[in-house]
C-alpha cells in the first residue's frame, strides 16, 4: 500500500518537475540559427572546399601523395626546365574525406580549405555527380556573385602578395619565423 | 528518495504458451541506433530469443589499415566510432607512438586529454539523448543535442571539423589552441553543469523513466566479465574498472577523478538505469578532469620532433594499446614490419563485444524493454562492423 | 520490362501521363501541388553511419530542419517522401536500401548524403565491400558531398530539392526527363540468421493502386 | 443551430435531410480545419519546448500554411496497398477510425443551446461512439499483414478497452452531482444561479472541477485516461515509434494515413472539449462567477471561451507529450487497472457518499 | 604481472609444456601449441593466481613468407597466426597468446566455451581470415554476407567485382538525367 501511494505521488511529482523543466526551456530563447538568413560563424581553418594558390605552388605533389583516398589528380607540364604549367588539378569530392592532411604537408602553404560564408561553401550540392570532380584551378562551383568576389579577393591577394614580397625582400631572415601564425594569415587573405 | 521498483521475474509472464512470432528489428528501425538487425522471436510481447545480425556497415577497416600509411589511417579511425572520434584518434596514435617510440610534448598531451574528455561528454550526451528517444522522451534528445552542439563548436574551433576531427596526430596534435579557446571551455563547463542537473530532473529521475529502466536488462558482474563488457557497461554492473586509472595511458595518472559504478539505487545492480546513471556521472567526472587539465596545461610544443608526414616510419614490432573510449575499451593491435604501413591493424571495438551479450539478456524481456536494453548498452554501429 | 522500373509519380497518381494541355489553370494546379510537395518533405528515420549523426543534428535545435517543413521524421518508408541515405552503403546493406526505396510511395526523393553514398568516399579504393555510389541502384535527386557534410549543407540540399520539385510538371505537358534506371536488380542477400520466415520476403512487397 | 434545424423541420422531410447534411457539412468543415491548426500548434509548441523554431517558411509567417502543404502532399501521394494485405479491410479501416472521432462531434454543444443533436444520453453517446475508432485501428493492424501493425493494433485494443473503464467512471462522478447525461445540462448545472440573476452572478456550484475534492480527483483521472484514449504520450504505445516503427499505420501512406492523423487530432479535441464542458464550466470563463450567455453575441463569445479551454487542454496534452517518456505496455495496463480504475471507483464511492450525506455546499469536509 | 611471470606460473602449475615466450621488439606473447590451447586457456582462467577472466581480442593474421635477403633462408614461414589477448581484472594483467597454424588447413579449437566473449571474435576471425575454430557453437560469417567468397584479410585476397547484381567497382557516375 505504501509503495502504491508512493508510486502515485512519485509519478505526479516527477511529471510536474519534468514539466517545469520544459516550461523553463520554453521561456529560454531558441538556439536555432536560421540558416539561409543567418550563418553559423565558421572558425579559422574550417574544412571546406579546397582552394589553390597557383602562383605559389611548386608542384611538389606532396598533397597528392599524402591524400589517404587519392582524390587529388595533379598533372603539370615542365616548360623550359624550371617553369611549370598546369594541366590538371582536380579534387574528387566523391572521395575526399576532408582530413586536412593535404593542407598540412604543403611546404608553400598554397592549398587551403575554403572558409568563406555564403553560398560558395555549399556550392557542390548537385544532382550531377560528375561535377563533383572539381577542377580546383577553375573552381566551377562558384556562382556569378562569388566569381566577382573571388576576382576581387584575388586582386587584393595580389596586392598583398606584392607588399609581402616587398617586406620579405626587406627582411629575408624572418620569413618562416612563426609557422602557425603565418598559416593563419594566409588562410585569412587567400579566402577564395 | 524515489521508489524502488520491484524485481520482475521473467517467468511470471510466460505462463500461457502461444505461437512464436518472428520479427525482424532493423536494419532500418528507429531504435537500433543505426543499422543493427536483431531477429527477435517473440511470444506476444515477450522476447523469447534474440539474435543480433551485424555487418550492415562493414567498411573494411582492417583491410584499409594494412593498405594505407599510419598517418593516412588516422582520419579513417574517426569514422569507426564516429561519436568519439577524438578518442579513436588517440588510441591509434598511442599505438603507433608506442611502436615508433615517440616522445609527446607536454602541451600536446594536455590538449589531447581536453579534447578527448570533451568528446566523451559529447558522446555520452548523445547516448542519453538517444536513449530518451528510445523510451519515447523526445525533448531530452533535443536538449542533449543543444549541449552537444556547444562542444562541437569548441572542437570545430580548434580543428575545423564537426564530427570527424583527425585532430590528434601521430606525435602530437594538429594545431595549437587558438586564442580564447581554453577560456571558452571553462565557460562551457560552467554552463554545462546546471544543464546536466536539468537533464536529471527531466529524465533521469522521472518516475516513468525509472520504471522503464530499473530492473530491466540486468547484467550481473559475472556475465559482464564473461562477455567482455568494458566501459560504462562494466561499471554499471558494479566493477570499478577504468583504463584511465587501471592502465593509465597518456597523462591520465596526473588527474584526480572518481570512477562511478552502478549501485542499484533504483533497482538491481547492472540494470539499464545503472548503466545510464554511470554515463551521467561520468560526464561530471570528465568535467572535473577537464578543469584540472585547464589549470595545469603548460606552454610549449604541440608536435613531437621528427614526425614528417610523408616519411613517417615505425619500427618493427607488435603493440596492443587500449584506451578508455566512452563506450569501453578501445584497443588497437598493430603489427608492424617497419616501414610506413602496418602489416596488420586490428581494432578491438567495445561495442562489438557489448552486442554479443544481447543474446543472453534480451530473452525474457518485453518488447519495449528490448529497445531499452539495446539503447542502454550504447552501441555505435560504425565501430561494431568497422 | 526492365527489372527495375521507375514509374513516374504523376503518371501513377492520375493516369494522365502528363498530356494535359499547358493551360493556365492547370499550370496553377501544378504549382499548388508542387508547392505542397516541396514544402512537406518528410524524411525517413534512416541513418546508416557517421552522416546520420549530422542528419540528427539538422533535425535538432541548432539547425532545425523543421523550419522548411522537413522535420517530421517518419519511421516507416510508407509515409516518407525523402530518403536521406546517410552513410556508407555496403554490399549487405544495398539490398535493404533498395527495398526501402521501393517501399516508399511516389513521389519519392533520394538525397545521397556524404561522400560514401555519393561515390564510395574514402572507401572507394580499399573497400572491397562498399558500393561506390548509391546511384548504381537507386535514382538520386540530390548529392550532398562532404565527410560528413555540415548541417547547413543538408539544409542547402533540401532547398535544392525544393527548387527541383517546383520546376517539375505534374499534370501538364512540358519538357520532362525520365531517368533511365532499367537493368539494375538487387536480390535479397543471405544473412547470418537462418530462419526461412525472416529471409524470404520478396524484394518488392508492394503493388501500386490508384 | 437547433433553431435552424427546427425551422427547417417545418419544411418537410427533404428539408430536414438537407439540414442534417448541412450540419454534417459544418462538422466536417470543422474536422477538416481543426487538425490543420492542431498539427501546426503541436509542431510549434514542441519546437518551443525544444528550443528551436519549428516550421518557419511555408506560408510566410511562422509556417502557418505548413499543415496545408502537408495535406496537399499527402493527398497527391501514391496510395499503396501491400500485395498481401486484406484489401477491403485495409480500405475501410481509416474511414471507420475517422468516423468514430467524427461522430462524437454531433452531441457537443459549442455554446448555450447550440448543438446539432441535443441527446439525452450525451456523454454516454460520446463514450460509446469513440470506441468505434478502436475497431478501425484493429482492422488496420490486421489488414496490413505486417507484424508491427499487428502489434500496434493489439496494443491499441487492449489499451483503449482498459481505459474506457476509468474514463467512464470518472465521468460518472460529475454526473452524480448533476443527475443528467446531457452535456448542455452539465454546463447548466455549473452556471446555475438564483432565479433573478442579472448578467453577472455567483453560481451555486461553480465549475465541477472545484465542486468537491472528489470531482477534482475525477478531473485528474479523466485527463490522464483521456491521454490514453487518444493515444497520446506517455500512452502512445500503439504507434510507439521507437518500438513498433509506426504501429498500426506502418503500412499506410498518403491520404489513408492522413485519416489516422486526423482522427488522432480530432479525438484530442473531443476529449478536451468534453473535459472543458464537464469539468471546466463549458463557456463560463470563471470558476464561481457566471455570466448570462443568452444573446447571440454572448453565445459567440462563449463558444470562443469554450474553444479556448479546449485548445488549452490540447496544449497541455502536447506539453505532456514532449515532457514524458513512454510507458511500457504492461505498465500502461497496470496504470489502467491497478491505479486509475480503483482510484476512480474510490472517487465514485466518495462522491456518492458525499452527495448522499448532503455535504455539497460545504466543499472540503469529505 | 608480466608475460614472463605468467609463463613461470604456468610452468610451476605444470601446464607449461611446449609454451615458449615470444619476445618481439614491443609486446611479448606466449606461443602455445595449437593442440594445447584449450587446456592452457582453462588454466589461465581458473587458476587463482592467474584469473584471466576477460577475453579482450582474438586476432587472425595471415603471415606471408619472409626470406632473408642475403641467405635466402625462410625466416618466417607462411601461415596464419591467431593471437588471443586476455585480461585479468583481478591482477590487472594483460597477456597475449599466440598460436601458429598452417595456411592450408588453419584449424584450432575454440575457446568460446571458456570465454563467451571470444565467440564473436572467433566468428570474425573466421570471416576475415578463414580460421576454422573447432567446437565453436555457431561458426559462420558475421560481418560479411553468408555467401561471400574469400577471406578479405588474407594478403592474396582479390576484391570482388560485384555482389548479387550490385557492382562494387568504381564506375563513372551514372548517366545523368
């Protein structure tokens, strides 16, 4: 009988308690990020679609070698011994597992993962699978507005790079002083 | 405080024999946590026999382990126990480091502990959230996910990915803590602890929940040891066994923490409620560990000297390295013949062992209990099938 | 008859074979039906692997798929419109995925979520057991790459699908493509449990009526 | 409405039939519109409890057209009948289930004197007809040729039959006080006042919920049992998603599934409005203070108040659903037979004695 | 308690015949003759000084032949090695037991009756490497479908092209709509 009454009381008590908790949460503000209108801020080093700074790249093939899934297809032609010209740099997003290894091995820090907000981030959504083998040199996934932005960013990058080259010429010794800092900077301004 | 539930002898309900009903639970079933298939022979609502069938997510883990280099295999380990990817990374990296005899910098060790424990909290949150879902309580799932999103935000901040981190690398960690990251963890922990209390009020001590889980799926200590249960499931049965304390790896011997065990507060030792309660308590212990680690973390390097991604080689040898995954003992057994690629890489997945006990504990329970039991042993199919 | 035949949803609904003239009112009806379909994409509770966790995250508080009307997860394929294949599909699972797809009523949509379902993903090379892309046996309406994709990407995928549905014709004549998926068959595999009652279910246990 | 029926009655049989058709149309219209609102309410309320937003985009403002879109989609969805199913039963089951909920609307007075049929066995009629829905569910479960459906159907049958008893007993308790089964009379009892009462007056009895401790208990029992009656959590075993996939409607798709959906929400409304009428004073806004609801304007206001109470009760059901875990099937039975039924009987006895000893004007003695 | 001490205890208890200590570069192990495995395991579990009550892992490895580069002598014969990791919760010890089997007929008696946890591990080993565990209650494939051909973790395994009508090859994407 005691258990019986306690069960009745307990079930009522804990139900009311639970309802209090849900009531409390009803009054809290929602945590939802309304995606198309609001964006979740992406952190530094967010792993999105790759971008390549073709000007710096030295064709060392390290990113293709380290890739666990062999999704990077790279071909470059050697013109006049030192000068190389690009033929193919494709990343197959059918396979890519976004592990960040290719970015890490890059000795020149020229391959990055896209962290821009906006549509370009998820531009690869498609009903045609073959477009997922993305030509990183061209970056076909961009919308028109983004292409304009990319051009802009590239121009800025070129400007910055010129300035940097100047600065680097001034003090060569401090070139790779702080690797992580440097990487962060690069990730910032080569946002394409 | 709350009522204890009377023990229910299973035989009481199987007096009237009727025709057995074979029923196929899964692979697509909301309560099987993925693609587990359990064939159930039921007598009305009573399960008389159960046979788990796995392999619907077999992803050739061990074949890949002997096909790609050690460095390249780390991102794959994320995908086996995808709820606790950091712990998986840690286990594999420790195993390789044991073979390669690497010295890990202090700071890296601390960062490893912090991210692993954060991931343990995330994993347990997921476990209790989906457990609520199994028992028909939808809202705790959303609250658990809300808290989990905060952890994911913290982890994404440091490594750029939400679920498959590939953060703990052989020789250290991938990246140093960003500015403000450590302070943010403290902020999160302060926010998290009252929320955990709320979860207890909403779900843990709810009379219906207690009735659904107490005295259900009792795993005696003897059975637990026999079937190779580890982690919260073993502790839920009353064994104070935690690899972080009993076979310390990394720097866990520097922290002070308790090992919660099931004591049968609401029913019998080793029932579903105990296993669930151990997970809740473990989150508190993880918070303690993280706080200590945050206090002690030194400055310094985050990567061991001489680990070059493309040319990393192990020495020949065999090593078995076990870590305490949120689900139990996660072991990597590596055979290396020297060189970049393991000769054999075997994964000891805790969920795999836990599943085998279903055949023993499901019979005699009711259909709703079967769901509760499967939920309470907290399996991840990616790890079961590998 | 192909082993695998895709009946177009609208053909099955009205037996009109989309040959009504392209008239104003009928176009409006098209739009209304498409609006209903695109704003109420009920996904199936069907998670396979890692991506399933992100799929749950999309349904949970922070990203809340319900805002698009796509949050009512149905456990049974009969009531679902959208199958989010979230995770690696291997040889043993393929038959199940195919059967679930067949069990869904038309119109039905498939989202291949994550690299594994899109094209084998990380397992394309050494995965002796993994099907490299589910579009080998079910038609895919939207591919969402990523490993796993961020929740926003799934939301974006749903928006993509909504746009795609809105562009469809239901009743009226118009340019229209029927995907060619003939010649793919999947027979039920044997599993570890030797019980004839559990293993002999036909692969396509439904028949359509209108 | 009654007056309308009366006026048309003079015009002969065909007009009477026409008036009935019109009433059916009104009910059907309500039954069509109410779930649109209720489902939206449920989705928004659940979203609020779970700190998210719920439908936002469909129809612009807070997804108010969400349910309409769902309805259109379901209507234009392929209608599957499993090859092994029993076609006839499969076909009529949703209709039977739906009729059960639908028919109960006939006797519900929406305002003073506004009802389609003023049956003298009002409550009894509701209790009797609402059980018809069970037959539909069992038919659906059996006809589907699916083990999950069968489980769901058997659970539903067991559960509903068990909970008929406490629900009937708990409704008997106010009836003891009132002495009439007409719903209109029950509300009339709650707002009965002195003969020469003005627009606002103190009622003799007040709401039945606060009439005596026994009716208060009866109100609680009724609410809990009504949750089980309309398969709401924590008693949603027939369609327990995590156990039985989707329970009895596992094999149903498209429009037929939507009938089960409608049935659930209409039935939620029915039990809520019956609760509001019997225990919460119907259209009377305050427990012990009554108003005269005799002119059309006041009747409209009264109908609004009654609907508001019903919606509030539905909202509490939703609140409970998103708070509690689900009971196990034997616990549902235990709850019905070992807790609610004995408690309801005890309350009934108490109420009978209470009435017998004439303590009705001194609440709280017994 | 390390592996050396365990071997000493076994010798002392009189079950140590034929057991050798494998001392690799890292983890040591006890190499047990295949026909004596069950007896040793029973002793490991039941002896109060040992109490290895938890079977952690059963691993099968296909060992390919290794010849010395210079002398062309076989330093490791081709075969299958089954490794059992067992743990004593009481004594906090972990020991690895090794059994060498031939590749042609890899048979060893099952230890599932001693440690039920080994049941599924042995099934998996059978599934992946093809070791037949004699006396196992339910020895069939566990991860792969029952009619799968070959043992994937053998080094000479060839990937199947298709399974029951589903192509397992990497194809170009499906012809687009």
